[in-house]
């Protein structure tokens, strides 16, 4: 068993992981572990932009940005974190510019900015141009730029190393009030080297999780095949809670039937959503900013149009994104990928035909709970020394119950940077935690069980059934009945998961084996998401309960916190303990969410 020792180990090489690595790599001995080659990470799929109140094109300021973030998240946003993000957004963009990112420019040579959903001036009075962009390939450009700078700073990458366990130890500790508790501390991670099939231990003073999202829980998703909730599941299995897992964002404009994303930038540049009658229906749902309302509002409006019989196509199951009134040269210059996707995947010419679209699973607002230093919390108050998280895997709660477009690329840069700085700072004074005896035992047993299993269940079949039930029961609209149906199916699938078999029994490049492990992560996180949705008996942001259609601030202005607890049972759910955490308010009180 090879044991590697680093001050800081970063798990994931997307935007958050590499932004952390740039900071940590200049301050401490740092390694980045990634299941993909870094420039293949899912950050590269982000299209539309990264917002900051630069005021290069229109008057703007960070307070308006904070307000939009809080209101867009339906007031479940922790406002201290939103203020940090909005204030540091300007430097985050300028940092990328200095690193060499080729932003689009105004005629005067400044970074250009465009409109995006939910971003307004003067506390909601009109849409504002806040999104900094590089055509519709902003995420791709960020990923390439960050990777080049990691190479510049000699960051060490371990590519195609799958992290399969988080090594923690527990120590007795005492709170200020005299009560005792078990303090978790991080010792390192166990990884699987895809090329050799060997396990490696990475011992570290600090570990940063930057593993991305969970979109493959759903069938219709804009997420890549590798977004299987690894980091969330590993933290959860290690006894760390997960926060606000019921809130999943469905991006309005996925290509109908496929889920491939068409950026909100298309509407920012003037694209219009229309139903089968040709009506610009968002004028009825959000009369002030129409097609640029927050994503949860637009996605529900689209689904409602289809429900009420105004959907288009042979099955009346989608609506249209209309770009035909825009100049072809303008579309091709500002939205080259979007137009190419429409032609490639649907054989639609966006210059002359409207593009069929329908909501697609896009982003998880919940995740591993952190504070504004990116430190992971083991309960509402206590941090796990040496453990950090940033990006979609984390829930610092800048997104609340609904993320605004372009705030994700901002989130990974602001809190990825913070994670790298604070992880290196902690490692500079901390000692290595002694590894427990044979820390690889759990992973070894898992792998051998899967290799030697003679069950009759196939990974692909269980995964497909999971995705189908989540699409059917846990998408834009939910109810007690649909949530229970999803949960019952998940329990059935978890039982069948114990009887799976993998066809490839070898060691080298055994993706069959790893997909079986990833399926376990998906099943665990689907269960947590569904249980969390069951407990939130209200509608807020991306979580819409048809049986509780109103927002209920009196009872549910709280974060959901779910803990793995084998001995706990309530409402027919075994092994998951539900708790809550207060929302942090600074300056904005909840009000009606009108657009």
C-alpha cells in the first residue's frame, strides 16, 4: 500500500479545485486528486458567464448583487456568505483576467457584460448587465486558464485517481458549556488508481473537497456522466451532515428530450420563450423581467404551459426558445456553441426555426455544509479541523433554494480561493493526524465484494430505474405521493444493489467496477434528497410541493440538515436523522418574490 504525504490534498480538479490549488500550491505542499483529466472537468460545460458588479456597461454595485442573490434564493440564503461573494466577485473576475482569461470586450476595451436571469439594478427595478463572459464558453475558458496557472505554479496532479473514502478519526472534546462530544479530524483519503487498479493512501493535514454535483441522479440532466455525488456521499458516510439537499435546480432551456444545456445567455441576448401558440408566456408569470426571471420560476412556467396543453411538438411536451428575430451575425458571435448544439442534436436551424426546450436537472443548491472560510461543519456549530469544501459539492448557502445564473462560476472562484488559502493556513501549523490501522480496509472489502459478486442485477439497469423514478417524481413538481413513490423505489433499488455483479473482473481501467461504486453514491444521495424533500412541507425556490404550494416562513425559514444515523427511525425512514439550522440574516428581511 503506497502512502503519500502532503500538507494539502484537493479532491477534484474543476474550477473550485484548481482555484484552491493555485492558492494552496503557493503556500503548502499540495496534491490534486481527480477522477478526470483536469480540463475535462464539468466546469468546462458552463456557458453563459460569471457575474460581478463591475459596472462596465451599466451602473451597478455589490449590494444590488447581494440583494438579487438573496431574493433569487427565496430568502434561504445565508446573507453573510452572499455579501462575501458579491464583494469579492470583482476581484475574482480581475484575478482571472490577470491570469489570461480572454473575456469579451466593450469597444473601449473593458470586460463586456450582459444580462442574466434574476440580476437587476436598484433592488429589482429592471434587468442589469452584470455577467462577464467569453462568448458562450465561459466555463471552458475558466477551466483552461486555471489549469495553465496550476502548471505555472507546479501544482502536482494525480489524474484518474478516484477518491473512495475519507479517513477521519474521532477525539473527545468539550464545548464551552461543558458538554462533551466526539470531534472528527481528517487524516487523509483512500484512492483508486484507474490505470493500475491499486489503492493509494494520501495522508494530509488539510483536505479540500471540490468534487462537483449530483445530476446523474436524474435521467434528463445537463450534467456529465461523472457527476455522481461522490464527495457528498463520502462526507455523509463519514458522519458529516448534508444541508438543503431537497433543492435542485432545473435549468429551463435544456434541449427537449436530451437535457443538453442551452445557456441562459441566449435569453440574455434577447431570446424569447414561446408556447405552441407563439405566445411569449413569461409576460404572464414575471411581467417585469419576463424571460430573465430566476430559473425556478421560468422552469415551472414552462412545465405549467405543457401541463395546460400549450406545449409544442407531436407530444406537446416542450416549448420553444425563439432566436429568429435576432441578427444571425449577432447570434453566431455571442452564442456559437448554442447554435451549434441546436443544429447537431436536434437538426434545428436557430437562425430561422425556434429551438425545442424543456427543463433539465442542472445544479444542486445543497451539499456539504461549510462556513464562509470553506470549513466543513460536523454539526451546526462545530467545524471539522482540516476539512474544507467549495463549489457545487459544498453548501455555504449563497444559493439558498435557487441559484441565480452565473453565480456558480463566481462561487467556485470566490470560495475555491478561500478554501485554498485557509487549508494551507491550517496546514502550516497543524500536525499530521496518525492514520488508523489499515485505513484502506473498507475500500478493499467493497471492491472485492463487487468483483466476486455472482448476483443477477446489472448496474446500468438499476441506474436507469433510479433516474426514471427521480425524473417522474422529484423534478419540477413534487407532492407527498410522488415523494413517497420515489422513496419506495429507492429502497427497492438499494436492496437490489446488494445483488449487483460487474462483468469486468480485472484491475486495469476497470470502469465497470467504478460505475458500480458510483451507483452506490447515487442511491445514497437520492435517498437523502427525497427524505429532505418529504420534511419540507412548503414550496420555496427549486422545491415546489403541489400539496403545499405556498412559502411558509414561520415554519420553514430554516436549513435542512440530514445525518447518517443507523439507529434512528422516523416517518418510516430508517438510518437518517433530520435536523435544522437557522438562516443567517444581515440586512434583507423576507418579502414577496415578485419579478
